[in-house]
């Protein structure tokens, strides 16, 4: 097999054979196919697409590049959730212990933030002592004892994806539906979960800005899951404005703990419960109401045990950034738009995110919102508070907020976007 003929096939809008896919994914993982050759192929896939059969085979080849985990020995059914990423998306933090408190085991292999979207592991690492890296045996032990574990995916899981995702990130080839779907689903299928709920974000702060694209991505992933024996459901959810009132690491942990304590912002609670109900149903547990587990403290108990099992102190004060800057409303009226992408960029520039994989993040940095679209705001009153340890970043963050919001005169009609757009 030679890589140039594989690239030419896709460049000329042809269909790759199973043998071509198996070979090119394996040869790339072993280093026989060079980065520049794989990036040409990824661009040809982005431009010319893949058939359902090609996507299935590509996913199989990525799974076969590494190990598969097996949770079949656990006494409970398993269900996992994956979000395609957004701003203020802290849902995994309350969701995993909540679903575990209802009797389903949640093996949540999570990632770090890159660019304007935050990462679950970065958020949890703001809890003093908490450790993201677990061996497969440690992960199984926490899952068996407590029912929920949130940790980094081991290097053995879909190594082809690790290499390819890093390459796509620097070659403008992330936004290809066949490549996103196979990337996400290869890791989830290799992880061995029995059921999977996908939270496919749509809006300015998401990968998919457009509803039709988000729908196609969701359908592609649901089909891949079904074809691989994983009961898979997708919700399309709004990411035109940040979720909740915080975007940043420790700020989002604080808000997640508020939700587990029975409070927290209404949109975070609504989405957490909607996803929990889907996970419980996909795992075959339809007799539990997750709202009870929030109200009676059992989800909080699982959270505390889960954090402690990974070295974290659930009672330790969370880090607070050294400096704050308040952005005030320039006029009085109805806040009709607060853009997720712009707030995400501001949080990133304040130090909550990274531009290169190896960069550290600031635990306390980020943005805190004092109003959400639909709220009445008053001229001169706080709209957002920016947090950072490095105040020279404020000016750069403020630039990204210059056209981040619209305020309409009082009495202007406002129709809120539903959180769950479709299922
Ligand atoms: N997340 C992934 O894991 N892979 C992608 O391709 C995009 C988002």
C-alpha cells in the first residue's frame, strides 16, 4: 500500500477501501506515514467527506490502534457523557456523581481545555491535591467503590486519535464531521461504556455554529455508537451564551458544588438533570429521579468521596485570582445577547485556558457573569467580573468583550433560546 494513492483517492472524491483505511491509520500511528501526508489526507477528508461505511471503518481502525477497557465485571450498568465542548460547560462535575448516586457507574474519561473551551481536568485540578492521572486499575477501583470517576484517558486508549487530533489542531482540519465523530467515538467505544449520552453543542461558543452541522455530527455519532453496541443518545444543546454564571477553572468548580448542594444557576441545573435522565434511561434505570439525589444530598456525598479518592480535599478553599476587574453595563435595558465565544476568549486570555498543550493554566482566572440574556441590566452596574493573577492580561481580555453583548431598551420583547434544542 502506498500513502500517495490513498491521498489521491480521497482528493479525487473516491471512497477509501477498508484495506486502505486500516493501513493508513496503522501506518500513521507507527510513524511510517509522515505528518505532512496525513495532514493532506485529513484536508481531503474535510473537503470531500466520507461515506458512513468509511467513517465506521476509520473509527474501527482508531480503536484497534490501542487497548480496550472492560467494565463488564462491575455490578452496576455503566453510562458516560461526552460534550463536544463549550464555554462554562462544567456539567460533568455535578453530573457524574449525580448519576452514580442513582445507581449507574460513570467512567468519565475527560480532557483538558484547548483554545476558548474549558477542560474538565483543568477545572478539577483547581481542587487542592486532586490528581487527574490514574492507572487503569486505580480507575476501576474508584469506579467500583464510589460509582463515579473523572480522570485523564490513559495513553493506551486510541493512540491513533491522540496523534491525529494534535495534527488536525495545527492544520486547520479539526472541523470535519467524519474526523470529529470518529475521534470522539473511538475513545468512547474503546473506553467500554455500555451507554453514552452525547451533548452536542450548537452556537457561537461551540465547534458547530450551525444547527444543520450539529445535527449531522450528532446523527453520525449516534449511528457509530449503535453500530458498535453502545446505546447512544444525543441532545443538541445551546452554546450561544455561556452555561451558568462562570467560565474558568476554580470558578466553575464553585458553581458545580452549588448545584450539588441543591442551588446553582437554573440553566446548569436544567441541563444536568436532562443529561442525567438520558444517562439513567440509556442504562436501563428509569425508576430513579435525579432531582431527588440533588435534593437529598446523596449526589454531594458521592462528589466528596470521588474527589477524596483522587487525593483532593473537598473542604479546602478554592484558589481565588489575585486581581479582579469589573465590567459595567453601558446602558440600562434588557441584555439580549452575551456571546459565548467572546466570553470564552476573555476567560482564556485571562489565563483560564492554554494555547499550547504544555502551558499551565491559572486556577483562579476566568469570567463571572452578573446577568444572563433576558435580564434587566442597569447602566453603571456590574455586568461581568474578570479574574486573573496577571493584571496585564485585563486589556487583552477586554478587547474580546468589545462587541460581546447587546442591550435593548427596557420593554423590548426577548425570546429565550431553550437549553435543549433537540434530541
Ligand atoms: N473532541 C475530540 O475528542 N475530537 C475531535 O475531533 C473534536 C473534539
